[in-house]
C-alpha cells in the first residue's frame, strides 16, 4: 500500500513538473534550437546536440517555473491556468523556486560547456522573460514586444551553440522568430481575451479586439515573410536557401497572411484561433524547409 502511495506521489510530481516547466511548449521551443543547430553544422555532433537539448529545455523550463511563481495569484483567476501546480496549491512556492533555480544553473552551465556566448544568450533569455516580460504583462501591451526577445532566442541559439558566433546568420534567424511572434501571440491574445482580462493581462496592442490590432497582425506577418525569404538573396552569410525553398516559404507566408486578412474581416475568436494554429505550422514548416534545403541543395 505504501509503495502504491509513493508511486502515485511520484507520478503526480512528474505531471506537475511537466506543467510547471510547460513541457510541451519547451519541447516545441527545442525544435527551433535543433533546427538552428542543424543549419550551422556540416556534420552533427550528437553529444553537442544532446547538451543543447538538455540545456535549452532547462533554460525554457526555468523561465516558465519562475513565471508561474510570480503569477500564481493571477493564474488562480483564469480558467486556463487555475489548475497549475503553484496556483492550485499542489506545489509549494519554495519547491517551485528550487526547481526553477536548479534548472537555471543546469541550463546556463550546459550552454557554457558549448560556448560562453550560448550561456550568455541563455541568461539573457531567462532574465528578460522573468524580470521584464512577466511584470510588464499586467501594465502595458508593450510586454509582447519585450517577450518577443526571449521567444526569438532559441532559433538563433542553435546556430550560436554550433559556431560560437553571433553574426548575420544568427541575426537573421532571430529576426524571423522575433517578427513571427507578434501575429502568433496577438492571435492567442484575441481568442483568450476574456480570460486574460480576468488576470489583468494586456496582450493586444490596442487593448481591444479591433481592426487596428489586426492591421498590426497583418503588418508583422508581412515582416515575417520578408525576413523568412531573405536568405535566398545571398546577403545573409553562410545562411542560404535555394529559390525552390524560398518559393515554398513565401507560399506558406501567404497562407498565414490570408488567415490574418480573414481575421481582419471577421474579428471572431474562431478565426483568431485558426490564425494561431497556422502560425505554429508556418514556423515549424519553414524551419524544416530550411534544414532540408541545406542538406539537399547546399
């Protein structure tokens, strides 16, 4: 009986750890880092890649854990977050802080093993997410701009981890994911508008579900497309894509742009959710397309 209780307790802790670190999101973010790494190397060092994955997960997981400690009282007010481990009381604040601190140390240490610049960007990511983005969410819609910085780091972090260098290539990868986040998160802010209001979060640029907000979504979608096809012009150093991949990336961008235009006309939560889903598909597909292009056409 005691063994079953311990097993159930361990299973519950693992589930809460997964929620605390947002495991699904963290794994998805790792996908970006892996893509950035593969774009930079001629041959894969699997030990190096493993260190990047564990260090990257620890970095993202730490940010999410600190965030949930800070926002625990606000999380209780929103339907989608009220059952999080700290907000619900299943996990103590001290336990969550201990996990977050250990993950921070682990993440930065492992990234430093790769190279100092990777560790630096990991530290910047955690600091900007926890100390800037998190408190600003209840004060100004500009929080999304601040949050786009740590959100854009993983794609270029893979390149920096592989090369130890931050140049035009890593900068381009950063720009792609930076601009992409605005249509993505504003779409989320749109269809979760009422829930965010309960927590007092300002996620939309105008604070309202209006046409000006969608106009900005369209604008940033266009910037995302422009940045995504830049490597075809041969001006982004060692980062280059073929004309075939550029056409595919451009068509994927038009798909996302079309969803943004539909939202402009309808202004419904349903169409905002469709835009969000398409935006996730877009960034995943172009990262895959970039990697496939590198190993086929380069």
